[in-house]
C-alpha cells in the first residue's frame, strides 16, 4: 500500500516533466477516450477547470464535447475557509477569474446543488485499480462527491496509469471510471 504523500510528490514530479505539447496531446487522447464511456445520456456534468501551472489535464476538449452535446456544464468555486465547493452553471456570459490559488472560477452565476449533478469529472494526481484517488489533500472533491446523489457517476482524468493500491480511508469516495490517454478503467 502506497502512502498518499509519497504519491503526491511522485505524480507532481511526473506532471512537471510533461511539456505543454505532451499535455495537450494527452488531454485530447483523454477526451477522445471519454467519448466511449456510457455517460452521455444525463444533463448535468461537473467539469473542473484546468490549473495550468499545476499541469492538470486540459479540460477544454471535454468542455467542447459537452457543449456540442448540448449538456449543462457545472463549474465550482472553492471556499478555502470551509473546504467546500459552490457550484455554478457555466453559461456564455459567465465571468471566470483565476483565484489566488491558481484556480479558474466563476465570479457568480446560477447555483447548482450537488444533487442535480449527474456526472462529475474529477481531478486527481494518482489513482489505483480499485478507483481510489489521490488529490491535492484538502478534501474538496471528497466533500463534494459525498453531497452528490448515490447514482451520480464519478470519472477521474489522469495522464498516468493506475497504481496497485493506495492507502484510503472511509472518507475517500471511489471513482466509477478513470480515463487515461491509453485506456479506461472501470471500477
């Protein structure tokens, strides 16, 4: 079983070694893989907006797919005092501003409750073959996923393949799928 802090360091380092071109290419591959998932029927999709300096998966390609399929896209705004996320409908006129933490966030908008969200695309640093993930360690997504409906679908996005076993706790919410440039994991 691998310690989460060790995994964070490992995957931040692996990400930092990716070039901008590699990130774009791998992000396009992830979006294309995601098209084969059985998740495109519902209406409300939560999508994280990429923190570029952290070399996250570029979600703009998934955003184009969602818009092309006329889906309602939900984006979040992080509250670092409560460690909760407020969620807003992303519209043409939504003003996004990069927070002091480097997160592109809506300034305001139509609030969407977690129970309305059908599919959540989840950011992560690492994941294992059981669907457990390692994020940045603040628990924002675990708290958000816990507030979603039982039938909501959680899809991780990763540049890298699965680890064998991650040290997890009862607060950790497992993924239903994880999409990498090479394959789709189903849990």
